[in-house]
């Protein structure tokens, strides 16, 4: 009869239940394109595939002041190839499958410290907290690789082994998105924690430092070269001042609140167990708080980092309850990963990729956040027409009308701070907006209906409305 007990049934069928959950995830994760960014990355990918190179003067915008470095070139190229073959359905499919891959990466991260009964719900909570950052961007692929790096460094904190495969993983992450650098930050904190407690031998410590150094060097030998190492600081300089997702996050935001609750539960568990966490765990705990509160852009990173912390402490609390040992130290009783569980995950991922195909085809026909109704009109703009456009649609404009020359676009790091401020002021029709339009040589505009600048262009400069649709209007100078 023991073979039919709930525990035995869970042990037997648990991996396949996980696989089933992974397989049906695309029903939730596959959606119509709802973010303005993928259009820019499609354009970057197509430009690079055509042999184009960025430099100064900028090949797209006549007013760009800095050389654009396509730090997300690899997913941009892959996505552009996919678009050539399957159209916008490739973008829809890639987001759905990438989220499944992230779920699987976080599940692996939590399963290394807890049983499935703990790992699955903690993974669900962590991915829910990270949901706001899971748009159709290369950043999503970066999160998947970051979760793998965090998992590797977590295991290193436990067994002090040097995992040299982190070096090629870092190289791949550096070709994918700037979030790669946070993997090195986590690794550095783990190594620092081990050094503070003298937990590793001198030989182990030097090998771990070697992994960090080799990973840093690997990031500098991507096709972009050593200049990639400085781009996180260059992009952030404008982002922190002008881009909302770079602003400090608010505890009123649901994802921020949920992640902070996860971390508060970790702290409460430490207090209940009356156990001092390892120094490297305490450092990663503090780093997770910093990631959550520093900016909205890194809330997802904090959620991923909080996942193994919470899973391990929940597992420890359950173990103490089962053991009934009062306040005696309790080690993590998590069952090790088995081949059948890994096989079930692989099957679940493959099935999810297949399930996402018809869903992507069905939902590709709807596109949000860009004026698709004005597609023909923007394609008909004369070559080198200088266009002032709403920031969110500039990526789409570059993709649909590569012959146009926007006076500003989503590549905010390509422009001087003064130019960005002048652009923001002009969009609000603030004092001196006419000078920005005249100095930039704009003769066309793609703006939301009833936007302050659109009204000012029509009423004060006598611009005419060429076409309108999807909440936007295309204007031309008289």
C-alpha cells in the first residue's frame, strides 16, 4: 500500500507534473506584441545582417552625439532572422518560450536547495514578482542566463568548487544584454563572503577569483571588443536621468512589494531558526534588497536572487517541523536532482516550444503600442526626412521607415543629455520648443493625438495632418 501513498505518488509523478506545467505555460506567456522595444532590436539585427556598422556620424539619426554600441546584438540578429522567416510571430513566440526557459532556470535554482513541493511555489512567486520586466526584449534572455549564473555561484558558495563553464556563459551573456555584469557582481559577493569567513582554502579561493577574472576577460573579447565593458555605465548615465525604468523603484509597486515580502520571509526564517546565515548568503540577501530598491529595471533581478534564499529557508523550517528538534541546527534535506526530473523538464520545454507555435501564429495579427494604421504613410516618407516622433514609437519608425532620419529615438545613450532635455521639453511644447524643431530640421512628425507638440505644430506653425490612426497622427510642415 505504501506505493500508493501521497508521498510515493508525488515522488513518482512529481517530475511529470512539473513537465506538464511547463508545457502549458505558453497559454499564459504568449501574447500579442505589446512593447515598443522589439522593433528597434529588429532594425538593429537587420542592419547588422546587411553588413551595417554603427559609428559617427550615426547611420540613422543626424543628431546623435555618441557612437551606438549594439550590446544586445546576438538576440537582435537571431530575432531578425526569425522575422524574415516567420514574421512578427517569431517575436511573439520568442517571448513566450523565453519566459518558460526563465521559469525552468529559476526552478533549477530553487530545486538545488529544496524539494519540489517548495521549489515549485517559490519559483511561481519569484517569476510573478519579475513579471513586469519580462517584455519582448533581449533583457528577457539576459535574465535566463543570469538565473543560471546565480545558480552556479550559489552552488559554489556551498561546495567551493570553481565552475569554469561560467566563463563561456558570461561571454554569451555579454553578447545578449548588459545584465551579464550582475552575474559577476553576485559571483564577487560569494567569493568575498567565503574569504571573510575563511571558508575556502587558499587554492579554492584563487580558483574562484580566476573564474571571476576569466569571465570578465571573456566579456571583453566578444565581437564588440573591450569597449563593451564600459557600456553599462554609459547607458546608465542618460537612463538614470530620463528613463522611467531606471528611476528608483517604489514599494507601492506590486512587484517591488512582492519581492520585499519574499526577502522579509527569509529574514523571519533566519530569526525563527536562530541560525546565522553564511556571509555570502547575507551579502546576496543585501544585494537582492539593493536590486529591488535601486531601480525598477532590476526588480526582476532581486526576485531571481531572492528565490533560492526563500526556498532554502522554507525547506529548513519544514525540516525542523518534521524533525521536532527544538532549536537544533537543521541542514537542508532537499532531494538531489535526478535524471528523470531533468528528462521531464526537457520534455516539458520541448512541448512548450511546440505549443507556443500555433498560439504565436494566432496572436501575431494584433500589435499594440505602435501606429500600424500609418504603416504605408511612414514607408512613403522621402529619404532622409527628419522626423520628430514620440519616443515609444521611434523604434517602430526606424524599422518601418529605415529611410527616415529621426531627430531622437529609443537609443537614448546615443544623444547628449542636453539634446534629450530639449527633446522632452519640445514634446511638452515647453518654452523654446520651436527652436528644437527648427534646429533639428524636422519636417515631419509622428505624435499621439492631442499631444502638446502636435497641437502646437498645427496651431502655431501651420503644419498639416497627413494621416491618423491607432491614436497617432502623421504631420508635415507646410
